[in-house]
C-alpha cells in the first residue's frame, strides 16, 4: 500500500474503550438485542413502537452483512490485504448450515421423500455420503466454521508463503471466488446448481417461519455482531494490532525485525474466514435461500464498498457502511431497480473523491468546519470595531 493510503487509516489506540465509548456500545446493543424483540413480542401490531417481524428479519440480515464487512475491514484496513473473496467464506458457511436445514425438512417436501426435493427431481437414489454427517446440528455448526477456515488456510498458506500481496493477491482471491461459484453453478458437488437450497422448515425442532424463531435468529445475529466487534476491537488495540498495522505499512521492515509476517497474515485470514462463515450460517435461515450467486465476486466487491463508504480501518465505519448501503439498496431496488448499480458506483466514487474517511469521518469534518467558522467570527467582529 502507498504511504498516502496508509495515512488515511488511524493509528491503533492502546485503550480498549473509554466510558463514553462503552456507553455508546452497550446502549445500542441493548436497544437492538433486547428492546426491539420485546416490543415485537409485547406491543400490538398497530402500536407506533412495534417493529414488525419482517423488520426484525431485515435487520438480522443487515447484522450478518455487517459481520462480513468487519472481516473485510480487519484484513484491508488493519492488515493491508484487500481480499475480493470474502463472500465465498460467507456462502460456504451458509451452504454448510443449509445442508442441515434441508435434511431437517424430512418428508415435508414436495415429493414426500427423505431426500431433498432437488435430489428426487434429478434422480438421486440415495443421499450422498458427504451429506450424512449434516443430520447432526453439532457437526453442521462445526462445518460452518471449519470449511471456510480450511479453505482459507490452504489458500492463505500457499499465497502468503509465496509472498504474494497487493493487487496480485486481490486478483487471486477474486479468481478463487469465481472458480468456486462456477463449480457450484455446475452442480458438480450436488448442491442444487443455480437454485441452491430453499424451502427450509425447521431449525432445532422449531418452526423456522414462526415469529419466535425469527425473533431468536435476529437476536443471535445482533449478538454475533456485537461479539465480533469486541473481538476485533481487542485484537486491534492489543500488541497484535500494532503488528498488523506495521505489516500493513511496511511488511519488509517487519520481516527484517524478525517477525514471520506470513504466519500473522495467515492467522487473521483464517480467523476472519471462520467468523464470516458463522455470519453466513445465520443469514441463510433468515433469508430462506442460499445459492451460488452469494459467492460471486460481485458480492465481495459490494462488501468492499460497504467498508469504503463507512470508513476503512475504524471497525465502526464498516458497520455503518453495511447498514447504510443495504438500506439504500432495499429502497433503490424497489424504486428504480435498473438504476441500483449506478447508485452504488456513484456512491463509491463520491466517497473516494470527496469523503475518503467514509461516513464515520463526518462528525469530525463538521466539528472542523464549525471551529473554523467560530474562529473567523471574532476576527470579523474585531475588524468591524476597528473601523
């Protein structure tokens, strides 16, 4: 990365949270994870403060996207790795949990078979052997983290060991995502091809479409986001965070200081992949579908836009960016669906040119403008008195 780009990312702070920062973290978390679900359960639907189940479901989806954005930010903003393949890990976690959800349908499918409907349609006579362990919720939960982490480990070990970085690494991650999407689209692994998995019925014995289950999934998504934010905050504020920043700004100097930078990069890459897989697993039951379109390169580029719009290297910025851009997308795809990509591209260009610090930098800019305005006011008053 260039020194100019690096200077836009704030230095790692030694302090974890001030009192004001703890308050600004705990209060929104309590509102989102406690008050909104309680209002949804207790207040009548026509009440002004009643959030609909659809709204909770939408916010839960946004929370999983925010976890994805935090992973991109930890890699890009703090470690200097612009990965264009994070949507692959998100989708793999979703597929791993989707396999379990699909098996839990049982004979409630359209064909009244123990096999998933698409397997019956394609003429499968028995369940493939690699599907059998996914009857277990515990195994599926393990696979949600293990499958993305294993792929990230193999790819990262080969790439970082070869000291591939910069734009070349970004292209490789994009190529990996593209290759995986093609394999899933071709249905070479028996994962439903273009259609993927859908029509889920139950999770842990509970009706997936019930209000209580939807509410629980929303709460789990918000708590996951809060927990991941705290974990990444701790990593970036510890000595490890200083080392990540040093690798980002000058990896060769860190190497000459005796640190095995490839190991640190690999650790963060695998950690982010595993956590992103968990976010994908919570995304699937709330959206009700998972297909190869979720792992395309376009999805990863969208996540990069969320981070850039919110503010790279800040942790809070990517959350704001994910919420803002996806809320804008929800509106734009209804009002003018054919113009959404132009909105997204224009937003990205505007932020890069006029707001490189992202949305998170707006308060500081407003304070700076206000301070300049106040400093000019007394000067103008004194000149008027002199006349």
